[in-house]
């Protein structure tokens, strides 16, 4: 089996420790690189994580229902509608969820989906049931886009939950992106899969799961069609959780049961984040819209938080200008902590 491309190098920082009489202290640092994703991370040996529950009430106070365009009072007045050729109703609805065009689109087909009319839903309340309609209406939209035969080949479902993750409104909402070209990161995943197949004749994702499950270091759980892993080289300061739909080579390969399984797994992860005092996360589900034997539908979750007492962002110059992630959360420890949530 061809090497997946996980690279690790150890280095050491040195200083005189002011908290121990200025005695010499060595700090081990792991420099990690994942050739599949192109992500470079520096794993630090200490844990920077929230120690207190975040003050979500402060966000709710700053963004009350009365001024929220996603709440019932303003929803019809302030949210865009689709043109009649896409849907005669102007918006897509599924249960309590509603999907409509993004007023500030990132691509030709960029839509927003609110999970329900409920203004605020905390992390521990993001159950499979509360998320169901939101993801279902996104799925309805993808099917309608396919019917229109516009030549779109790539899609994603995305979530910025709460302001620390870039959420402009606290009202829970997803964003879908569908277009003729993949995003830059998805292109990297596609190219890596194609190159791996050309060099070895194997499937990158199938072999990745075999290697990770055999190593037992970062493989969290299998819940049926989905495998859950902690990323070797995470894209976020608080680590990264990845999930892969085995042998699903297009968005339209996903069944209702697959979506329900995904939502159950996501709910477990969000409960872990809540218990460990995280406030926020980014999520993306990547998929091709036509079958690609080299690419499996997959997703990534990055926990996000503010560093108190100043509310400092968890991103700094290293991430933004050096394209490397500073990650005090050791992926192998993250895996162990999450495994408990998949055993209940």
C-alpha cells in the first residue's frame, strides 16, 4: 500500500522558566505536514482550551430577535428569493427549515439555509432532530440544481456556528455552494486523490482509513457508512475532526440513512465541544455532483474559541501569513477524548 504522506519532524524550544526560578526548560514541538491536504501544523505540548463556559448570553443580547433577518418578524421582508425558473415558491422549505439565495454570494449558486425559526440554539441542543430539516432542505436544493443541468460539478454544505467561527448572525444557518469549479482546498483533495490513484492504482481514502484504523492513534469510530477521525495535521488551533462516507463517490450517492447517520455523529461531536467549553465551530461537507471514483464525499469540523480575557481570536499571523497552523491540541489526545462520545 502506497504511503499516504504524513510527515513529522521534532524540534525543541529553550528558555529560562520564570515560574521555576529561571531554571532551563525545553519545549518539544512537532512539525507535521499532510501531503494529501497540504496542511502544515505545529503541535505544541500544552493545552490551550477554554476553562469556563462561554458567555453566549452576551451574543444573544447584541443580536436580539427583533433585528434578526432570519427570525419570523423580518424574514419575509429581508431575505432574497429565487427566480421562478429555480422555484416558483421563491424559497425552498423542508419542515421548519428554509433555504434562499445568499444576498452576498460566493459563487453562482450560493444559498443560505436556516435550521428553523428558532433564534438561538446552543451546542448541546444541536441534536440530530434539530439539525435534520436544515440539512434536508440543502439536499432538496442540490437535487433541484442537478435537474436544471447547469453544468455544476462541485458542491459543499458549510456552517459557521457563532461569531468566533465567522458567523455573522447567531441564528443557526448553513450555506451551500455549488459551481463549475471546486474551491481551492477541495481542488487540492481532488488532485491528491487523482495522483494517488495514478501512482498506486488504489483509492486514497480507502487506504487512508485502513492505515488510520490499523494504527489506532486517530481513528475515533465507525458508525456504519461513515468513519470519523482526528486529523493528523489539523487546520485549526483546537484540532480537526474528519468524516468520510465510505465508497460514496458523489453527493447523490448519499441516502437518507447516510444523512441521519451523519447528524447523529455531528450531535456527539457538538456535545463534546459543549462539555469542553468550546463556543463555536466551522464545518464543511465536500462532494462532487457527478461520480468520481477517486473522491469520496467527506467533511471536516474545526472547533473554534476565543482566548480570554480579551476575547482574542484563535487565528494569528502564523495561520494567516505563514500558512501554518499552531495547534496546542494533540490530535491523538483529541481522538481519545472523542471516542467516549461514540461509545454511548
